[in-house]
C-alpha cells in the first residue's frame, strides 16, 4: 500500500522555510517581496484562487496585491499595465491570472513580463534559461511535482520517468527538470494513446506523472509495482474532485502517491511564493548575490 504524499504538509514545511527567509530579508533590506497578480474581470473561481494565494503570501510575510482590470480590456491596454509594473522598482513579481478573454493572446502578453519579475516562470526567455539551468524562476506546477519527488528521498538518476501530458505549463517544463536529475524521460500525449501505446509506457514507469485533466484516465492495474505516482489532474465528477489516476487501485501497487485534492495543488501555490522570493533576491540583492 502506497504512502500518501500529503501536499498540505509539504506546503507547510516549505512555507516555514520561506517565512524565515522573508523575515531575514526584511531585516536586511527593510522591505518584503511585493507581488502583483493581474486579473481580467471577476471570474468567481479565479477570485477564489487569488484569495487563497493572498492568504498564503500573507502567512509567509509577502506583500501580495490583486489588480483587477475590466473584462473588456484590450490586449494593448493589458500590455501597458504590464510595462508599468515592469518599470516599478517596488514590484518584484508579476503574474497574469487565468482565465483571460479569448481576444487576448496570452502567450504574447506573458512574454512582456520582465524575465526577472516572471512569477510563473513562463516567459519564453525563462523557459529557454531553464533548458540551460540558468533560472531560479521555474513554472510552479512542475516545481511542485519536483518537490513531491524530492520528499520521497528517491534518487531519480537513471529512473524510468513517464509524463502523461505535454502541455507548455506542466509536461514540457517538467521533462526538462527530470532530465536535469538524469532520469530517463518519456513524454506521452494524445498521439501516444491513439497509437495504442499509452498502457505500455505507463506500465514501465518507475516515476509516473499524469497531467491531462481526464478523470481516471490511468487505470490502477497499469501502475508498476513500487512506482511513484504524481497526479496533477483535477476533475469534478458528481460534485467530487478526482485526479487523472484511479487512486484506490493505484495505491495498492505504488510506493508513493499524491491524492486529489490535497496533493500537488497546495504545493503549487507555495512555489509561486518561492518564485516571488527568488525574484526579489535577484533584483534587490543583485550586487551582493550575483
């Protein structure tokens, strides 16, 4: 029976470290990190998530601000706001909260965020730097997955790691992080399934990460005995939140497994705050540290 990787406990442990670090930085500089979340419109679920981020930030000692723009804001107006925040030396981190209107090109807008203030680590320049191992601003969900793997104390070197899902915000950057640890990485996607090969890849995975958004896509009896299973998926089924993996069946075969909810999610929020602290240090302490 697998050990449950409790994301709430892991998140609290990381928060405690960040609390101490922020307190020391405040003592040294007199100011704390200031992060700005730019939201378009008043989407209920987006507001709820932003409020949860704010609570975590305040708990750590970070100044977190929410800037709400009208739902009919144009792309150029949004870019103007981002440029203003980039130019403000008192702003250490910037993120653009999803969802955004269909008329706005999210990728184009995200690339206007200063690479040193890129809270989510998704500016194309930071993704490029991640390939070379030259940035501390890592996309938050992949960073959360790596923290869960780190908590198992398993050496990833040479392990068969299979990622199901090749999104730009999870699967692709996660593959780079796993490669950095010298895991042998396979990335599966829709075409893998269409070719009838998904089961084969999952069954040989020593490290399995699933990030698709399809309830119970991965069957429990596909899991290799002793595998580590990280379920990033969040799906609502009959008013219940479930992941992409059949949890109960998978737990019988895995050595470690994350639950949904309460697994990757809580750690992802804390990774955003860690990026904020790193952004603060790279800008305000540059002369001392870099």
